[in-house]
């Protein structure tokens, strides 16, 4: 307490993006709940944060991804590491040497929690495997993506989700790791203009516990201009604050990048009568 009084809490680890760091950082022992509309880029955003933390802070991660088999997930991560596409396309594909370097980096920083017996994963089995990864590899981050693939321990969904999040939060605090939990929102309907309301914590299907028990609540929302990252909850003000930031998504290599809004068009009619030389109009 005296140290906090004298030096403050500081901040969590950097996400690798200045705009996002102004919104929130990543602290150990906390739970992030991530939501968003289908195909909005939730998993890709978490992958990018993991790569950034692995590079900048040497964090290691346990990944429980039910929708991406490990070999496919590694291919996606390799694109973010190398900055080049894995598959043949319009852009120059990564070379075999670049693939080898990327896979070596992933092997040093990631472990995949895959259930090979064909049975459904339970929260107990995920925590047990993650605990082994913490002890053996020094893992500091756990990703569970998404929630609806986990076998329920009871018939009452609200109670089951609340107990599950309590267990995950306790595990994160006990082992000093950060947990990202992806949860889909309930069915949402378009507005009159065809766009959708940004889903937040209270829109997640199943229980209000998603909002109540999250330390950090994040929505990834894709628009025509950029990918919006919304922070709808930050339990601790030294970690983050509510707000929104924008990133760009590079389709060729799967990387998130800083967003640079386009320059507004110059209204030439508004320049009539203004004392300017022709040099001002070279760009036209």
C-alpha cells in the first residue's frame, strides 16, 4: 500500500497500439471479456495483441480456440509475425525461410490446448491444462474462444456462466495471468439504415455476469471506415477507461495497424476570392 501511495499503480502492458493504450492496457490477474458481431475480427484482434505482447514483453500464451484448429491458427499467427500472406494471392507470399522463422517464434511463445479425445471441453479441463502450461512454460495469458463450445455443468445457463467466470477469475488472480474470454452477443437486428448497434456487455447471450465479472470489457466492431475497438468497462482506472479507438485491418496479412483517417476533400468553390498562388493547387 505504501508503494502504491508513493509510486502509483503504473499501467498494464502495452497493446502495441498507441490509440488502444490510451483506452486500456493489459494487466496480469485480470479477465477480459471480448464480444462483437460475427466476422467482426474479435479473434484476429486478440491474436494481434498476443503477437505484440510476445514481441514487446516476451509473454507466452495458452490458446484454447475451438473454431481454429492449431495448424490453421499457426498459419494465421505466422502472417502477423512475418507481415506477409501465408497463401498465394495478390501480395508477395512469405518464403519458406520466413515461415520457418515465424513458426519458431510461435513455438517459443504459444501452446495450444486441444482436446484430442473427441469429448467436449469443460471449464475444469481447460483450467487444468492451462495450469500445466503456467507451471511448465511460464504462460502469462490464456485465450478461450468462444464460450459456447464449453460443456455446461448445469441446466441453468445464467448460474453456469456466473460460476464459470468466478472460477476463471480466481484462476487468473492465483496464477497472475491475463485471461481473454470471447463471447458472442445475442441475436441483434439491423437498424433502418442497415447498420447494427454496437453490442456491449449487457448484450452478450446468456447472463448479465459477462458484464458484472469482467475486469475489462471490449467490443470489436467493424465499420466501413475502420475497425472500432470499444472499451465498455474497466474495473480499475489505472488499467483503462471507457471509450472507443480505431484501427485498420490489413486483409493481405491479417495484421491490425494504426488507423489514419483519409484527408478531407478540398472544396474548391470555398476558395474563391482567397489570395492563393497556383503552387497551392499542384496536388490537383
